C-alpha cells in the first residue's frame, strides 16, 4: 500500500473529537468516495480498500451525499435504444 502524507494545521486536533486516527480515516473515506463519484474506481474496490463490505461503502456514500447510482445516464434514452425505438427530432 502507498503512503500519502497530508499536512494539516496542528489546530485540527483541537477540534471536537478529532484525533490523528479520526482525521486519517476521514481523509481516506473522503478520497475514495470522491474517486468513486468521479467514476475512477468501483464501489467494490473502494470498499475493499476501506475494509468495508460493498453494502457498507454504499451506505457511506449517503454520509457524503453521493448517489450510488450513475445519474449521468439517460435511462429513458437507454430504454428506447434497447427497445429499438429511435428518438424523434423536434
């Protein structure tokens, strides 16, 4: 596993309930959720790196307000395509 160092102000540890370990966990989660949201990694891979089940990772997405669904897909267009219906031009 690769180690990445992140410089943070020492005052971060003065915030309520913050320890070096909690900040490390938060940074790992946030990074993996962001990479998933960008479509760079899969939910299964992110879950594995975090030591979670895939279901637990998908639940974690809600904490970060990230959808587990690819909302960029045009579901209606995909359904028409599968049904062999061509879109009409207006």
